[in-house]
């Protein structure tokens, strides 16, 4: 079992930049990503490794029950519990959070890694670019579970919501959604407003309002 290798990436802020620095320091053919504030479930690494022996780009399942109080869990829907994520903006390809992501290093380097200029939703941008440029698809691995820690204070929920909204506006410009017939509905603003009006908690309301404020500023 190899030991830990800690790499200093403090020269520049951003999770994407830190991940790129980490990848640059290794010659391993397989890369697994997770976040420091989350907790991998038993067997996570083995499940991801097994999946990458079959597919080149994979994402595991999120679970929010272990690290969050019920009130926090109601503050926002946790995606990636039953499948990959899809966005109402930008590309219609699936994407996943970088806190539970695995990819062959070859494909990571072809796209240049994460874009360090994107400080939020950089994982969404990365997932789309990997699939578009390499002509491979992201696959869901339900038995590779990562316990996710959600923002618990209203201030943090607002900050995250505004950051996500601004990033969504940026990615919508970078990744144009293909034309669809008018008969095929696309989830978008109306769906988001419906969720806002039926928010189960104050935290969900704050997060959703923050998203709309950030999205408007990002346009």
C-alpha cells in the first residue's frame, strides 16, 4: 500500500488548480478525486478502481445522511444519489461532482485538466470537456459511495447559491446546448422557480434566491 504524498498548491486558490497540481505530481494511470470535508464509505476506492477497469470515466454515488442534520439535508436537493447529474444550462451531457470522480490520467491530460479560471462548477465543465473531446461517456457507479457534507449556515448557503448561479451563466456560454424540437421540453427557469416556491426550508429558499442573484450577475 503506497504512502500519502502531500503536494502544496497554495500558490493559487481554487479546487481545480489544486487537483491539477496533484495530478502533475503523479505518474499513476488512474485518478480518483474526493473532497477534504467529505467521508468515503468503506469500499469506495476499490469500487471506483473496479469500475475504471471497465470504463475510462466514472462517478460514484452521493449520500448526505451521515454528515448532515435533517434540517441541513432539507436545505437543498442532493444530486447524484440515484444517477448522474444533468443541467438545464450548457451541454446536455451528464456530469458529476469532483468529490466522487474517477478518470484515466490519459484522458485527464488530453483536456488539460480542470480549468483553474473557473472556481465553481469547474467539475461540470471538466466532465463535459472530457466527454466531448475524448468521445467517451461518464458512467455511474452506485456502489462507490461518498458521504457529502452540505453547507449548514444560511450565510454559506447564500454564498454557495450565488457562486453556482454565476458559474451556471458562464458555462451556458461555453457549452451551447444542441438544438431541440419545440415538442421536447427543457428544464430551465420555470422548473427552478417551481422548486423555489415549494422550498421545504429557509435554507433552500436562501440557496435558490442566491442562485438567481448570481445567475443574473453572471449574464
